[in-house]
C-alpha cells in the first residue's frame, strides 16, 4: 500500500478543509491528525504554526513540517499525476490562481468576521473550537478554554480589517459573492467548468464555516442560494467524479461566465491587497485602502503581499497572446489594477 500523506488540521480551519477535500478528490492517500493545539508527539513543528501542517519528506528524506495550502497544492500536482486541479490552458490557469487567492485571502475576512463579530456567532463557535480538538474535556474546563479563546479572537478582529466601519462592507461583499457563485455554478457546476479546480477548493474551505458553522452567515447563505449550500455539502467528497480534459470551460466560456465574479474581486480584494502590498514594501505597520468609498484600515500582512506576488508572477509569465486574452477578460472589472507596472 502507498504511504499516506500525513497532516494535522482542524474541522474549524478553512484551509484544513480545503486540503482535506482536495486530497479526497485527487485520490491522494492521507492520514489526518485532528489538532489539539500541538503537533502530535514525535512530529516536527512548523516555523509558523498554521493549520493545516503537513509532515512531508525533504530532499534528504527527513520529515519536515510544511504549511501554506497554495504552494502545497502545486507540489502535489508535480508529485502525483491525474485528477489535476490546475487547468492546463494558461488563461484558465491564471484565473484559477487569482480566484484561489481571492478565496484564501479575502473571503477569509468574512469567515473570521462572521465567526467573532456577532454574539450569536461567537457563542456558537467558542465551544466548538474546543471540542473539535477533543471530546473528553469536562464542561467547566471546556467553557473556561472557550471563554479565553473567544476573547482573544474578538480582540484580534482588527487584524483582518473587521471593525464597525468595515462590517457593512464585509457583509455586503459576502452576500454579493454568494449571489455571484449561485449564478456561476448554474453554468457547469464549478468555478471553471464541469470539474473542480484549486479555486473551488479554496472557496469550499471558507464556506465549510461561513455556510454551515456560523449561524448568521449560514442562514444568509441558505436564504440567498440553496444551490450554493448544496454545492458545499457535495464538495466535501468529490472522489466519485471522473474528470475529462474537456470539462474545463473554453477561454470564451470563462470570459462570459466569470465577469461578475471578477468585477467583485476588482471591487474588494483588489484595492485591499494592492494597498497592503505597497505598505509591506514601504516597511509600514498598517495600511489604508478605500472599498466602496469607505476607509479600510488594518495592520499589514506579509503573507498577503507574497501571495499577491505569486498571482502577479503568473500574469507576467503568460505569453503575449495569453496575456492579451487575460487583459480582455479583466477589462472593466477593476482587477486590471493588480497588474499595472
Ligand atoms: N496561508 C495558509 C493559511 C493557514 C491559516 O491561516 N490557518 C489558520 C487556521 S484556518 C491558523 O492556523 N491560524 C493560526 C492559529 O489558529 O493559531 C494556508 O493557505 O494554509
């Protein structure tokens, strides 16, 4: 039997759920260790403690702790053939990178905001986060841990840019996103055609929480779209789908289907990620952007400058013909600003 790929994750961690569903779809043998806050005994610790943490051999064959779902997905594509989540067509490949980064880095703001901003939601999530680690805490201990963790997370809402000024922006953007996804899925079932891409798994990861766990956003999601809610339930395990090469959208189909989504990405993700990257370059600790005419302020976030760098690299690596096609698709969406030199 093939050695399973081992990783530590949590049911309440969107990126863990992104990767677990991806492993299932790709038929990659895996073993998941549900996190209790520390790496399992005898396993290496990652440099930055993030979930999921993969335990993978390095070039010398020693097991190392590896984090960050986006590069991990690309590594698994190189190491394991078939059932790819990266479209071969470079134009679609680029759109996949952009939408994956939107889900990982923007949609996660809605996830964190809905989890900790409203009382009904944080009262729901606090104890779940404790019991997702283990079922054997007694009630008093679990409540104490939950109260402690909840306070810490509410105090950290500003880190993702959630505050009283931005709350309506985050919530309005989430509702629009669900409407857009509803329409998009009605075409061929997934973001880039009739088979799931890395960007579907990134959206799915955030939606395992937004559409199911947080009472406020779960109700909103279901009220807007039964299709989206049902898609989230199904995406959990796509092991039975047999994808074909021509299941991806053609470039023209992608251009037609994705305009509303790209316009949404141009309206929210684009100004925030650009202002962050600029502030990171200038060595600043905080940044301000304008979203929908309102001020968006938050501490700078180095990783988001790095992941935007990967999306920009993907754009500048395109050959002139593909880049022109991408320019046509992005024209008027607001996303063009990401690639000005
Ligand atoms: N860029 C990382 C993000 C992972 C991440 O932010 N994970 C969260 C949980 S979903 C985390 O571990 N946060 C630190 C903590 O909970 O202590 C990825 O793509 O995997």
